[in-house]
């Protein structure tokens, strides 16, 4: 039982349920133009790059701010160390004996910024600060002061306050001349909020500028994508315009990039399709004419058929002959149709010398001609022996149709340049150069050849189909005998592995 094949998705195909076609890409994006998708991806990539650059810039600036703040704190503390080393007041030139005096001189000689605060601690108690009105008086935080008083070495730290993050450097200070040393500490602190606010404003300005640039980039990308995809739109219009009635439309090639090569490939495809359609129409016209002739002959004889037994027998012979001719034509057409199928050839190892000898013997029975041997190729090839014999015999039959009794015809084979050549050469009128390509097309005939009898114009197309199925070519040229030399050029390897 034969199952009806239907090719719509989800319906029965060869007795099984056809799977739904797989969709690629984002679900539900049908109808979204390629231009919009390109723009969207570009916008996403640029936005991601912009956001990454803004975050990275803020991080780098904050890191630089932290490093610069630490350098400023170290600078403030180094002034105290310089006073301790000098041991005298730089203004009064009085010697500094007690640590309390050292800290007071250090505070009086320092000019901290508005965002900084210097604190002097003696025996756990704050003895002085600078500037007089800091952003937030840190000395009022007893726990913080106690923590500073307990340091035994230079200590960096960061604390959170109502005024924002504060970075500090606490350094214990002691003079060797101090008769009563205690827990004396000098602290330099910096409020980071003002500088961080400046960084945030800078980054915010950069982000706004970046967003504006993103908008301009999106607009330019939209225009550029439209220009780049213009050949694709032309291709879309061309595919809707081309039909089996009008195949003349071609794309204008404006560049040599991928889209330009696509346009050239599309035009080349249209050339091939147009040629195939033209050949198909010509083939149908010729086939219809060829088949119409025997049908007309049969109909005419049947309409005039009388009661005479002799006449009936004569008409019967004519009808059978015409039916045989139609059968041969149909068989030839079927052979040409099957030539594109992968099972057209049944390849095996073929002894070329033996094949040539057999062909020469078979051809000698075709007609009363002087059959000459042109040599035999000694070797083995992978080919379809029966198909090669069919094509080679067709060339021999063709030679007999263009020669007379006793005329010489040569058949031979040889290996040349890693290819096997099988040829038939006759002494007939030859083939004009302008007709050498046309004779291999369906129903092509030499000028003045009849449309009846054995000659349907399908012999040489069959030879070409068999030769090309083997991965070879067939040519015709002037021969040494004065007529045409037909040669099949075949590869020596497996034809099933030959690129078609």
C-alpha cells in the first residue's frame, strides 16, 4: 500500500510524521528585520562597553584617590618626624625637650586642607587639633581617640563617620630627651567624601556624554546598516520578482566584498536557472514534436484502415514500427532522467584492453564499414562496464549514420595524462565547429537531418550523460580520417568519489 506524501510541516511523509522544522535564533522574533537585530546587538555591545568603561574609570579614580590620600597623610606625619630629628623649634630655635612641645609645634606649623584634620594625643588625651573647624571633630569620639592612643607603630585605618569615610594614619611619637615619656600619638586624618563626590561627578559627566554618544552611534549604525544591507534587500526583491515567466532580472554588483560575491553568485544562479528553463522548454517542444509525429502516423493509418486483410497487415506493421520508435524514445528519455541519480552507475574494476576488444567486435556488426583498430589501453579503471559500452556503441552507431559502405571507422583507447580516452573516428562529413556544443543537447541534430527513423537526437546527449556520470567529459574535433573524432575523457578513479 502506497502512502501519500505531503510536504507540509507536521503531516505524513513516507508513512511517518514529519518533524516540525527547527527554528534558529530567538523565539518569537519572526518579522524582526536583520537591520534592527544588527542595530540591537551593536547597541547592546556599545552599551556594555560604555558601562564597563564607566565602572572601570570610577574604580581606577577611587584607587588613585586612596593612593594620593595615603601620600598626603604620610607627608603630614613626616613633618613631625623631621621636627623630632631636628630637636628645635624652627621659629623660636628653642630646643624641644618634651613630646608635648614637639606635638604643639608640629600642629602650629602645619596647614592642613579643609578635608583633613590633625590630632595630637598625649597620655591618651587630645592636646590639640588642626584646623580649628574641621568637617567633623574626630577628637570627640572617645573610642576612636582611645584606639589611636593604643597604637605602637605607624598604623593606617579607615572608619565610617556621619561625614563619610575617613582615612587616617596614627604614629606614636617620643623624644629621647623627654623626662616623662607616655602614650604620645600624632594622627593625620582625611575625609574622603569631598574627593569621592568629585570623582562621582566626573564619572557621572562621562556617563552622560557616553549615553549621548551612544544615541549618536545608534543613529549612525542604523544608517550604515541600511546601506550595508541594501544588496540583501535587492536580493529579496529579486527573489520575489523572478518567476518561471520572467528570469531576466539581475542584481547590480556594487562591491567586491561578501555581499558583492553573493550578488554575483545569485546572478550566476539565475543564469543557470534561465538556461535550464530555456532548455526545458526546448526539450518539451522537441519531445512533443517527436512524439506527435508517430501518433499522427498511427492515427492517420487507423482512420484510413479498410477491411482488406493485406492492407490491415501492412498498417499493423507500420503501427508496430511507430510504437517501437516511441518506446525507444521514451526509454532514452528515462535514461537521461536517471543519469542524475546516485544509483545510475554500478562501478567495478574494468579491464580496458578487454573492453576495447569487445567493443571493436560488437561495432563491426553494426554496418558494412572498414573497421580500424586505433589501439587498446592496457590497464584497469573503476567504471560501469555496461554504461561505457552503451555510450561507446552509441558513438559507433553515430559514425555509421554519417558514413557509407566501405568507409573507414576507427575505434581505440589509451591512457593519457592519468585519464582514460575512448574514441570513435569516422571519415564522414564531420561536425562544423559552431555545432560541436549543440549536438550534445537533447534532440539536437546536424543541419538537414531528418526527424523520423532512428535518429531522435538523443544519442549524443546520452553519451554525454554517461560520461559526466563517470566524472569525465566528451569532446568532438576534426579527425585524421577527414571526419569527426568523438572522445570520452574519463578519470581512472572511482566515479562515485568524483566531485560532480
